């Protein structure tokens, strides 16, 4: 239990988790709430299950993982679990969608789809958070302090 919540009081974890949480929140909000021109929960579930042929449970976990994982990162709550969940989602996105399009994102609009460079950055930040923990100003740190007593 202690290892799940333990973190140092560094700025590094804070900067990493806020960055990843802020970047991932709109993606999760698109999928769950339909914000930022997203399709919302039912539209996203339909796309994942009918078009991509993902099992319903996997589609559900992707939506919940992106939305609540980003909130967890922003609050510094269950940071390692949130970072791992988002990392697994990005690994799935690479293997199922982006790998055939190469490394680079579609900056020029000339390729068929998006490459996986963004997803690789997300995975790297997630791995760093899994190693360092949430850092300063995190719920994890408050819980870790209580567990240590």
C-alpha cells in the first residue's frame, strides 16, 4: 500500500503529472462527456465496439481510464495507477491504429493518418511518473504520510 502512494516532494512529479493530466483531460472529456467536439460516451462506445470491434469492456475502460486517469493525475491521486492506465491505452492506440502511419504526426496533412510520436511521449511521461510518484501538492503524498504513521 505504501509503495502505491509513496512519492517524494519534488517538482518533477508535479510538472510531469500536471502536464500529462492537462493534455489527456480533453481527450477523456471528448470520449465521456462529448466536450471539445467529442462524441460522448455512447458515440465513443459505438465507434470502439462497432467500427474498431473492441470488446465492450475494453471500450469502457479506455473511456474511463482517459477521463478519470487524467483527473487522478491532476489531483495527484493514484498517480501510478493513472499513469499506467493511460500508458496502456496509448500502447493500444499505437498498435491498433497509429503504427502503420509511421513515427511522425500528420503535421502537413499529407499522410493517411497520424503517427505514434505523441503516444510515445505519453508513455514515457507515464513511465517516469510510475517511477517517481506524484511529487509536490498531491493527494498521494498526503495518503503516504498517513500510512507511514
